[in-house]
């Protein structure tokens, strides 16, 4: 990304009909945590156009390998071995180089390593559940993990989360900041989940479902899932009345 | 039929959930040995230019209960008003200041706390100066898409009065929800997700 000219245009307006609204009563916690007044809109200023970027040098050798990054020497996490790979692009289809991705997930039994987590499924002593990576010059990324299990959660009496991996994504501007969740192709639990259903449009939900990718599967080792991520695109600054940087 | 514009749709947001710490601040939730430090816990070092300040506060839900499972990120200019970002073309920001910080609310006290510097002024797109401000992004269980707001400072009245963003807020009685109050070397900025004191959140 270093030899590419940084972009300074404002980001496209966010399509808030595509994202979940703040207030989604089927997901009960949102009821008291959702702003009730209208958001106040304004075009991006430098405060939103700019954003922190992170260098590959911050990454440790095993950051993108959840099977081994918490495991004792010679041991590994239990579960179905998978590779998650994909590309971070913006709404114009341009690859986003140098995007920091952080991910976290439950273990293969559906248990998180967290003091607030009380599910009776066992902890895996070799699985921490966090990882991170930075996209390459064309926006591609990959990491290795175990497929997370589904887990019950206190919402309805019998609500279960479909298997999922949480993603936190940084683009090049703070207005692109995004947290989301990736689901797995073929999981019937997806369509019952109140958190998934906070997204009104079925096509938007489908954008969060990673596809099984047998072509990138490593025979006798790990299956692969493809999960592309789209961040907000930028306007061209060519006809802005005040050229930024001039 | 007309030509297709070909734009993609932004990946939809999903809540950060109750276990956001595992991915974003693993050391904070006792997952140690994976990353040396949690990212964003330190914005300054002993060479950072500008006035050192603490920005702290709590995030309240609609019942008045402070959130003990939220995660906040801030993004701000350095003391001279420059962002530490490749998209900052006006100059080079203080290399000893990251401009970006991340802090979970305390699991007991519910407080967040950033050790930072007072930001300088940054121009609006028409060249007028914006008052010193810090962008804040809040995620948590029950928040479906990250909430964005700004912190302004109560001892910058003159600049605040001329700020192009604050000026456009129709309901003037809501403007104080964006202004942190000085308390010694700290500024206190409490955030109300809903109710009479609901903080102004931005779509930007
Ligand atoms: Fe989860």
C-alpha cells in the first residue's frame, strides 16, 4: 500500500436500511441500548476521512492461526480445522490493502473463554479464541481456526446462536469502521437467530454467510470458507470545490 | 434498461456482543500470551507534544444503568490539529501520538478512561475551523451498529460557538450532550444511549 497514493475523498453515505436498525425488540438487549432520536447527518470531514492504519510489523507469527496461538507447545485446539479467506474491498470493488481484521469466536463446543460466559460446554485448554491479520496489497486475507460451535444465549427461552465468527475491520478512514459476524453456509440456525434477523433484508443477511470453498481446501488437512468484506467506498475528489491538500 | 453502476453493498453490521474483549482486548479479559499488549491501550509516550489530558466517563442505557461490557474507540488529531493517517495531506502528525485509542468499560466501575492530549483544531471542508474534538465510536452487546459521536471541551467556548458541526444542530438544548466537563486534568464525558439526556449520535 506504501506506493499507492492515499485517497482523501469523503465516503459514500451509509445505507442504513441495509444495516440493522438500533431498535430490534426481538433482540432484547437492544431495547434499552438503542438511541431513540434521529442520528444527525453531515458529510465527512477530515475527522472521518482519516483513520488509523496498522503495519504488518505489529503482527506476531501465530496471530492468524487460532489453532496454535493459544496452544501449549506440541498441542493444538480441538475441532474441525478450517481456513477462512477472502478479500476486503470497498463499495467500488477496489481491494482495501492494509486493512486490519480482528476476529473472535467460541471454541468447537460453543464455549467462549470469558469470565462472563457460563455455558456448560467445556473450555478447550488450547483455544483462546482471538486472532488478527492485515490484508495484502490486493486486499486478500486468510487465517486458520476451528469451526466454532453453536451456543445458547439468554434472550428467548431457547435461543441459540448459529456458528459464527466475529470480525472487527479497519479500512483507511474511521468512517469505514465496522464490526460484524460471519456465518457458515448451510447452517439452518442462521434463519432462527434474533441477532441475524436484526438485519431486515435477506440479501444483506446472505452477504454474511461464508461459502464452503473446496478449491481452497487443503486435502487431508483443513476445509476452506470464503468470506469477502465490503467497506464504504470513497467519492473522487476531482471535482470537489476545494481540493484537499492544496 | 440502463447501464449497471456496479457498486457493491457495504457488509452489514452485527453487534459486537458480550465477548468483544476476546477479539479486541484479549489481555483485558485474561487471554494472555497471544498478543503482547492490547491494541490501542496507549496513545501517548513521554515525547508526545501537547497538553496531557484524561478523557473519562461512563455509558448509560435507557434505565440509567452504566454499561460494563461496552468498548469505546477514539480518533483525534494531535495537539497541532494533524491526524496520524496516510489520508492526512496537510503535514506530518506528531510521530509520538497515535491519535487512536481503544478502551473497554471497567467490569466493576463501568468507567472508560483514555490518557491522551488535547487535540488541536482541524479545518472543516470550507476552511472554517472546527473546535477541538475527539471522535468516539461505541460498540457493545445490544448495539447493532457502532454509535458515533464527538467530544467537545467545555473550556473551548469560543471555538465551540463557531464550530460548523455544532452550529447545525437544530435542537440547541441537545448541544451540551457533546461537551465534556473539565475536572482537574480530566474531562468527563458521560454518554446516554437513550432518554431525556440522550447523547447526539451522528450518521456521517
Ligand atoms: Fe458470539
